[in-house]
C-alpha cells in the first residue's frame, strides 16, 4: 500500500503521493532561539526525523527544511532581560539546540535557513500580497486581510469567533478586521529592523516560514509539519498568505501535527516547577532513552511525560541492547524488518514498530544457531536505524553514562575485589561492594562467564 499519512487539512489518512516522484519536499517549523529547548519542543523534531529517515529509505531524494527563527519579540524580550546582545543570545541558543538534537540522535535537516537571512524574500511576498489586494498598510504596519481569502479557517476548522479567541488577537484601531494579522511592523532603533517600502521594521512571525519554505521547496510542496499548537494561528496564517501571494490552489499538500506533551498530567510551566528542558533530561537519562520514550506513544496522541515512562523506556532500551550483546558479525546491508517498515508506513506507528523490535529481541534470545543470531541482530540494527535507535555497540551502551566520580577502570577494580571477597566467602564484603556500586549508578550482573556491569 505504501506510505499513509494523516492529513490535518482533510482530517483523514491519505496515501502519500509526492508532487515529484523523484524528490520529496518537507518543511518543519524549527525553534525560536531565545532559550533551551524543552521536552515538548523536542517531540516534533524526533517525530519528523523518523519521517525524514523513512522518506529517504523510499525515495531517491528528499529535501527536508527546518528553519531557525532568529527574529522574534520573545528574543527581544530575553535579550533585554539577560542584558545579552541579540546576536550573542541567538548564537548561543542555536548552538545549544544543535547539541541537544544531536544527543537525541536527530539528524540535521538538508537545509536550515535562518529568518534573518531571508528578509528580502519576505518583503517580496508582502508586496505581492498588497498588489493583489490581500494586504494593506496601516500606521507603519502591513496586515493580511483575512476577508480576502475565502478558505481562511479550513485548516484549523474554526469559525471567526473561535479564531479570535484562540489567537488572543491584538485589538488595534488600524485593523480593518479584528482577525487581520501582521506581516510587517515598525521597529525603533533599539529593536532589530530592516529598511522596507513601509519604513524601518521587522517581519511578523508567520511570513518568515512562507518565505523560507517557498525559497527552498517552491510555492507548492509535499509535507508541512509541526506541533499541534501551531495549527492556529501560525499554520492557518502561513497557508493563507502563501496561497494568496503565489496564486496556488494548495500550499502544502499534507499537513502533519504531533499531539501535546504534558507533565504528570498537567501543562508544563516554570511557575509550577515542572518545566524540563532537554538539557535537564540529558543530565539524568541518555539521549536514546529520551528518544525511545518520545516514540513509545503515537505522534498524534497526547503524551504524558512521567518518571514511569522514562523508567520503562530505559528498561526497553536495555532489553534490546542485551539481546544484541555477543551477536558477532553485523551485516550493515541487512534489510529492514518488513513489519517495522509497515508499521511506520501506517502514519508513523512507532509504538507498533517498537513492539516488533521486542519480538525480534525475543527471537534473538531464543536462537542458538550463530548464523541465525547474526541475521536477527543485523535485522534489528537495520530496523533500529530507521528510527534512530540501537546504533551503539551494546558494550558502549551499558558502560556509557557512568555516574560522575567513578571510572570504568575503578569499576573493574571493585568487581575484582568483590570476586576475591566471594572466593574467601566474605559475603558481607561482597554485598557491600555491590551495594556501594549500585548507589553510584552501577548494576552488577553475575553470569556463567563472570560478572559484567552496566550503568543505571
């Protein structure tokens, strides 16, 4: 059947058919770089990383564009509050974002445009909207006229009253309609700005993505992705202004949105003390565990971020790497398990794909023939690669992320001391060493071939 995706625009699953069978174009809204990414921010980047991997497996060329928003009022406010220049702030937080994404095994996009590098394209689109009667100037602002676009609201399925409430629309006397949104706004000389036909100013948020997507993917492309919170107003406005500027019947053909992420059943909030950045999480859990946890729930479903979910993810990853231990030769050209591919082709059903990983691990644990073990482990590794999982050496996985203050050499020394204690039947000392290591995050596992260790 091929790849099937749920399209937010049509509210149903559809067989994916690209505009060009030789090349797929996908745009995903990237970070606004004023602070560290939190775990909710990370969810779409993990989800669409899996989709990009799947598309590259199926099509000869994929152009995945994920932008950097580096001009925004949140950035201005953060710069002022921290007494840090905007350039230093955006450079620092962009670098941190890249580090965090790499820790989650998220591959870089093919193109990562910065908004500040595409101001001329934004000005061109705004001018085209004015020329076509879809936008107007008012008191140094340029606004999009929602009344000029009859399809406005079809993506979010909201009526005018709901849209006004949902967008927390600024009431301004210069607007012709309360729902009209800003394409360009004036800047003072302490705020970032550029010269334009409408004076010194800066772009509105929505126009940035329209300019960058059309620059790299064309005026019509295949997939547009992001979090559910972006459906309205961001994506609704982006769709309207793009279609009106370019006169196209569609903007993106498939719209995909991941569900919300909550913390212990509630909204993440700094004031509630339950706000966790990716960096916070990486101090306690390996990136692969965080990624596994994010993929354990279907992307369109809401996800509750809990210690229990992370603990289960850690156990799941440990079990899979345990199955891969001592399997010998891995065929790097092994085929992906058909059931894993079919699960992902069904609207990215990552929980089902992970269940199939566990089936493969069970078969691997039961296999006694070395050739069969090698085949199964190679298939498991190849299938894991499609989801950005299980690419470490098992020994590195279990010996990685060791607690601060103890080295692998010191651990091996403690294991030898424990072995000597057991040889002289000093079981109290043996237990003391085991318990002391456990308190430092190290678990000892006794087996027929001796004692091995792994970090918790």
